[in-house]
C-alpha cells in the first residue's frame, strides 16, 4: 500500500531563513506521481508542483525548489528566504497509476510552517 | 477561468440526519474527487467520479455516496450522520488522470 510520511509536524522560522520540508513516500509501483500542496488558514488546498516517477530533475520556481530522490524515496521542498505569507500547512501527496485509471491522492499528515518576523 | 466551487460553505446538522454537498469543477474538467479532512485522520480520499461513473473509492462506509451529472458537477451525500462525520469536505477537479487536482474551498460540516 502507498504511504506518505511527513515527519515534521511543525516548523518555526524567522523571516528570510531558508526552510526544508521533508517528504518520504512508499509505493510498490514503478509509475507514480508526487505532489505538494499548500493549505493556508482559509482552508483551500493550493497546488504547488507535480512530478512523475521518471523525472528526477530538481525544479526551481522562484523561492521554491524541490529535490526528488528515488534512491531514498524522498521528495523534499525548500523555501528560500521565507516570508510571513509562506505560513501555512504543506502537504506532500502520492498518486499511483491505478489499474483502470483514475485520480486518488494519498496525503501525508502535513507540516505546519510558521514564519515570524 | 473560474475555480472549483463548493456549496454550501458551512453546514450544521444533527446526528441521524442526512446531508448533500455540491461541487462544480473547473470548466472542461471531467474528473471530480472528494476528500475528507479531520484533525485526527488528516486528508482521506472518499471517491472519484469521471464521466458520471464512480472510478475509484476510498475506505468509507456506504453511508457516504456520490454522483456526477452530465455537466460534470458532482454531489456527495452522507446519510445517518454521526458525530465523527464532522469535517472539512474538499472537492477537487482534474483535467486528466494523474494530473494535478485543483481544490475548492471546502464545505465545513458540523454534526451535533
């Protein structure tokens, strides 16, 4: 069965610090998809990134970067020069290639990031 | 393009009642998925509908059901409500399978 582990329950940093959110996944499939979502206090999940299992290239988008390592089954997320607006709960999620197709996300428990002035 | 919309945003019900939640996906998206979020269990997949057919189902009792209409709008129904059904119910739509899912603002259900 697939599983996503986010061991960091809560992280507090001071603005402008860099912070890395860890994500470790388990799956028996060779084809799978990994995602990161942000959930601000308003509650709506905001999509950040999607990565398939065949693409191990790291990705950078502004202050955000992601490090995907199949060898350690990890998909970590780094925010550079954090800002107060980054305060939110961040979820890592996994989707396996289901027989018959479909979308089913398995989420980690989330990491609450607090960025203070 | 308008995002995913969910109605109502807040709902208060009593045990034993039933409730229907509605979700309108992003225009052109045919896949609609439902998730339940609680402090204790986190985010859990309920089911997914595609072209009016349930394509995937999570591990929830039969009291949880859903349907999808020809315009891709979806509803989920919970019958015989229990206190433990209090949660944020999130709907998400996707263009294709395995693509990113876009979430609505959720319906917060409180069962008294």
